[in-house]
């Protein structure tokens, strides 16, 4: 029942002028259209040119999130569908300051940037090549290449479609903090007990 209004909305959007007027990059000499995954030491802002009007689709994901894994092959195929746009992905757990800055409460989170400015967020729960193509077209007016489909290579990478078992650092930190606090509270309580008048006399006897 819920998707119907969204589809109607998309239909009316596509009739309007594009919301984001993207400068399409020159693809001359580029043979392989693929997305780039940022490592822990790479800063997203270095890859986004604030003085340009070119557009980049950025995915915030985590390798142990099953929704990120199921989206992966579809996102991997996008650079071939839109060769004039750029596609980046980053592990939100390794780039927590960026996640906070751009309001990444949950992953996967997909943002369309123009230059270094976020312009639109992909909000569909159905994350497929088709819904992603519709989102990009509705926002930019750029049409996808018609012959692109998700291939076996897209399932293999660059974005992983197989879950990896990762350590939830936030949960680990929370548990350690709680354990530390309990120990601290216990020690403090013991030292206070020694200072209470009356308790002292009992120990002297």
C-alpha cells in the first residue's frame, strides 16, 4: 500500500526540471567505470570538489550490515549506468565523524552530492538498480544507459555483497565503560564506608 504514493511522486518529479543540475564529467579515455571505496585514512571531502558542480553519489555502509550487503551488487553496477557521474562508498564505522555530519543514523545511507554539498537522500526501502536509476534520473534528469544490468562481477565487488563479521566497537566500548564505572562505584562505596563514623570503631574492636 505504501509504495504507490512514492511512485506517483516519482512520476510527477520526472516531468519537472531536474532538481540538481549536474555538470557531467568527461569520460574520454576512461575504460572502466567503477566505484571507489575510501579507506580509513581517506577523507571524503578530499574527493568532493567544492568549486565544481559535478555530482557524486556516496554510499555509507558497514560490511556486517545485511542491507548493505544486499544493496552492494546494485550499487556496483551504477557507474556503468551513469558514466558521467562519480560513485564513492565508505565504511560508516571507520568514518564516524562524517556519519554524524551527514546524519547517518542507519546504514545503508545514500546521498547525492553536488560539489561538496549534499543535495538529496535516497529514501526507498527497495534498494535495487532500478529504484537507484529512478532516483538519479528524478534528481538530475540524467538518463541511465539502457543496457546495464547487475552481473556476476557486481556480486563480487568492489563493494562486498558477503557479510563480514566485524567487531561492534561502540558496543564493546559501552560494555567496557559500564564495567569500569561499576568498579569505580564499588571502590568509592568501600572508601566512603571506612570514613563513616561508627563503622571505624567496629573495625578497631
